[in-house]
DNA sequence: GCCAACGTTGGC
DNA sequence: GCCAACGTTGGC
């Protein structure tokens, strides 16, 4: 799961313990959220920063949560086309697990993995939520 | 700041 | 349904 640290970083999650992953407004990313199961491990990725990369771990807590920000006109994530009757956007809550001593940089990940193995290293990939294959996830964990 | 790689919008 | 125009993302 990707986030800009200036908006919401791993330090924020560590401080709060858990958070609702609101604001995802891409259908493909939403579908990946819907495919999640409580207990799933999450790689927390920092984008738009000096050293983009995986900075820690989280765990999926609750799935299928309606994203309240879609109904809030004051929210940057407000969606006027969504309704309470048929909400478009739902998401998951995640709990903090671990903050890495140093980030596992995108540059390192690009060295080790192909875009087939790890969607994150694919050029032009802008999805904020992406699946990671278990075998690849274990390799990443062994690199920490 | 640049720009490639998208996704979305809207006229037709 | 097509596609040009536009906006956004995000690495560099």
C-alpha cells in the first residue's frame, strides 16, 4: 500500500496504531482492497519522497468498510456521484506492525525483482494498492 | 521542474 | 464506442 509520507506516513501509523485506509479512488485499487482478508500482511510504501521504498509493515484489520470520506463535501476525497444507497468506495483498516530501521528502496527492489515478480517496480505503475505474491513477499522480508 | 504513463472526461 | 484533451501520479 502506497502513501506519501507528507500526507500519511508509517510514523503516523506507528503513532496511531491503526487507521482507515480511506481516499482510494481508483477502481482497480479498490478491487484489490476488496480481495483482502483480515490478517493479511501489508508492505507500507512511501512515494513522492527522497528515497521511495518500503518503510514498514502493517496488517489488515477490518475489510469491507464503507469509506466515509466519499460523502463528505469538505473532504478532498468527496465523490458527488456516490450515494449512501450504493456507495462506490469501500476500504480496509490496517494496524501498524513494524517500522523498518531503514527503507527498502525502490532502487534496491528494482535490482532484485522484475516487473513480473513485483508490480511495484513496473514503470508507470500508479496504483496505490497492489498485490504481492507470497514467495516474493517472503524474499522481500528476508532482505530486511 | 520535467515528463512518461497512465486514468478520466466529454463531444461526437 | 471512439478518441482527443486534460489532469494526476510519481520517479528522477
